[in-house]
C-alpha cells in the first residue's frame, strides 16, 4: 500500500530523480521504440477517417491523441529541453501519466 501511495505523492523538492537523458541505453531505445510505434499507430488510425471531425468526435481517438501528445512531450521534447539546458529536469510528477497510458 505504501508503494501505491508513493505514486501519487508530490515529489520532494531537491530529490535526485533521474531524467530520461541519464537513463540506460536499453531503456532509451525501448522508450523511443514505443513512442515511434504509438505515433505511427495514431497516424494510421487518423488516415482511416474520411473527415477529421469524425475522428476527433470519437472519444477513444481523442484519449489516444492526448496520450500520444503527452508521450511525445515526455520522450522527445523534454529530453531535448534537458539536453539543451545541460541540467537535470525532474520529471517525477509525470509518472502518473505513464499509468494512464498503461490503463488505456
């Protein structure tokens, strides 16, 4: 129960949560593979719709779109920001987003 509660506790200021940039190469390859796969799946699903209004009228597609945007932000955009900044940006508060992606 304590480990489940720790998922929803706010991160401690000054904690040394490692960022994606500092992760092992196998983890980086896995994250980038799944992000690329999910983006390709989303593009193929979008291509099957004849009208964008129909696509974004479907609630599951809107949920997948939000999860895909969050995943791209977490894996690619935040990694670039951390690399350019040269520092360590703590992304521990976004671990709940990974749970939402798994629950889908």
